[in-house]
C-alpha cells in the first residue's frame, strides 16, 4: 500500500476547501424568489423652460413717462406689454382675447420704437402711460388695484404675453397701427372716418359680439343752451333738432345738418364727450337727450368683440385676422435688432 506524504494530503485538503466554501456561501441565496434588484437612475442635467428663461431677443427697454407721478420709468419691453394688457383689457376676458391684446400692444410699441409719433415727450420717454399712447400700470399698482385677485390675474395676463412673445402684426413687412377700442355698434369703422388717411388693413367689419357688451348702450343729457354752446350751433324754433345727411361705412353718423350748419359726427362726439359716433337725440323741454351705441372710436380691434370671438372658440390669430385685414403675424426680433443697432 502506497503511503501519501503529509504535505501532499494537506495541499489536497486546502484545495478542496477553496472550492467548497464559496459554494456553501452562494447556496442560501439561490433559493427563494428575488425581492429586488439594484436599479440605476442616473441624474441628468435638465433645464426647465420658464417664462423668464424663454429667449427674449434683443434687450429692449421702454421709457414710460408716468404722468401722475411726473417721472420717467424704464421698463423691459415684455414687462411693459404685461402692464399694458393688464391695464387695457379685463383679466376676466378669455385667454385668446388677452393674447390678441398682447399682440396689438407689442405691435404698437415696436412701431413706436422704430419711428416715434409726433407727440412731444419728456427727455428719454418713448410713450406716456395714458390713452395718448397705451395705458400702462406697474406691477405694484396692479397689486393694489387687484388686491386678493392679483395672483390669478397677473398669471393669466403673463401667460398671454409669454405665449405671444416676440410676435407682432405687420402689413407689407412693417408694423401696423394696431388700434383698438372697447365696443363697436355692431361694426368697426374705416380709418378715414376718424383719421385723415385711409389705411388698407383698418376697414369696417361686422362685430356682432359687441351687442352683448355692458358698454354697448350709453346716454347723455344736455340743456339746450349747453348743446348749442358746445357745438356752436343754434337750434331752430320748431321741433327739428338736426338731420343726419351722411353715414360712415360702420353705420355711424358722418354728418349732421343742424339748422343749416353741417357738423361731423366725429366733432359732435368729441365736443359733447359722447361714447360713440353712432347716436340719436331728441328734445324734451329744455333738454337734449342723446343715446349712443358702442364705446370708442370704432377703428381696429373691438375688445369686447375679441372676447366674444374667443368665447366661441376662435384663436387669437383668427381674432386679429378678422379685425386687421390682410396683416401677417411676424417675429419682431429682426426689427428690434435694427433699433438696438441705431443706439
């Protein structure tokens, strides 16, 4: 019988142990169900787009002269648009109507940036904060005005401005005169009925939605003496108090013959402070009672009409296309770059 040397036996035992022990460690974990695995979820850098991070285009600031405070305020362009939309249109209006208003407001200021109008302004100012240009209120003023409604109203207005950011209305490649007003008499007006020039995109269109506006009907009462003094006329002794001899394309009063003197509907509205040039009047004793339909000059976009269209599901693009004939929605970046290049 062959004898094994002790060191050979010891080596064999060690080799066996190295094979058996790892197997014994693994066996308990190979039985039963897997209850979980090592997952992998690597964090990646993602950038969430916010209103403040949306590309702003050329850095443009608007010099706004605050008439009440008698001071100049410099405001970033898009913040200016927010202040105008919030001031010129009720925040309760539909989102698409607010977008249309934002488009009109931005178009107005871009046009003003490119070519100031003839209104005399204080040094450094581009616009007044009144209806001379566009009504503008600061964020702090809106907080005070809206109080507990500030949060939802400012968010709604900002969203409308953000979603139309950089967009303006153009005709033949240039910013349009994006005029607007509150309420029509059922039709908007041709520009030449109010202003000296005929503008191809400011033509009379039907605006049936305005009939439901709370500002549709108006009434003013004047004494006969005040009526005659303000208009520079003298009423005849009989029951007649004038005859409408001409109407505009928007079915408003163009001319009235008052005891042989012809007065334009525009002059009558301005001198008597009427809400519209669509008026009728009657004499009762020593008073003249004037009833009006609509509110504003009637040229361009009707705000209540825009809201009525939005209620019916029309988009802001459809709204501006209805009120401004033949215009295009274009990016303002290229035009604003020209403005910054001049500085």
